[in-house]
């Protein structure tokens, strides 16, 4: 496996990124299908780098950008974290408000174009996966770049259905990708009522030709990420299998 650290020149600054490529011995001339891996709000760190490398080992070129490049470089926090600390809460709120729906869509379109242009990446559709805060970003990316992103997975994604004008669910009509949503049973950022309303919106989208799966897993918000207190390995392994299955809809997979 090859890991490269790159800089992506964006409209609003420069995003640091990690690109992981399988070691093919020079035999895969067509390249590997590409996936954009979006970290949770705690940024790029060993836990999600390990997750991205595992996905790369399945035969994918994986791009992990610093989605909070407007706010700083690379890792945003170091875990374990005292989320009750006022300063920590302040920083989290700053990050939560640092990306709106339009910025997420614009950034994702740019990440997709950048990944496609990299040597070793196959032509055709890309995949995108988001965790927690970026679950919605993966979906919004599919809406912003419907002809580029062919598969999206979101795990314990927050705020997928809200009463705001730019709620992520309202962008579904623009999406062509296959969608997978893995929710947490206990999650204040996406409670049972919101999940039900979101699934109703997905069903309406599916009636117009969309394809999706939505499942609620046992556990709390953050249950798929190894360095989180909520990590639930048995459920995380089920989620990983679902992720790999969903990403089969990317080019060349």
C-alpha cells in the first residue's frame, strides 16, 4: 500500500489530504476505483487512517481530506476528549457551524475532481463515505456531483433530516447514487423520529428510481470508530461489511 500526503487547492483555501493506493505491483493499468473518506468531527488521526487503509486493502484508491481546512490543518482534536469541557464544546460548535450545505456540496465536487485526476485511480463513478457530522456531507456530495459519485455510505450521520430549508434530505431529488445509511439506536444527532422521517423521504425518492438501504444498529453515536468511547466492535464489523458491499457500485469494483 502507498500513502501520499497531498494538498488540494480549494476555492476557500488549501485542504491537506491523505491518498491511499493499493500495491498492485504495476499490474493494474486501469487503476483502482476511488472513494472519498470523510472523517468525523474530530479530524484526521490514527483511528480513521486505519479505517481508510482497511478500505484501501479491499482494492480502492481512498482520499481522506481535512474537511475542516477552513479552520486549521489536519487533526482537529486529540482523543480521548472531555466533551463537557466548555472550551471543547466551543470548538465543536465552531466546527459544526463552519460548513453549510452549499460549502459541503462544493467541496465534495472538488474532492471528486481531484481524486479522479490522480494517477492510479480508475475512470468512472466514485464512492463516498461519511461518519457522524460528515454523513450528511457524503449525501450532499452525491447531490452536487451526481454524475461522479455512484455510491454513498453514512454511519451514525447527524442532521440528515431537519426542519431547516437546506436539510440534507431535501437534496435527494438530485442524487443518482446508491445510498446506505447506518444509524445508531441511541443518537441525539439523529433520533428515532428523525430516522423515521428521513426513511419516509428516502422511500419517496426510491419511488422515482432511487436505490437505498437504511438500518439502525445497536449502540451509541460514534459506534464504528475504534478510538471512540462508543465503539461497538461487533456492530462496527457489520457496518464495515455493508460499506464494502455498497462501494461495489463504484467504477471497476
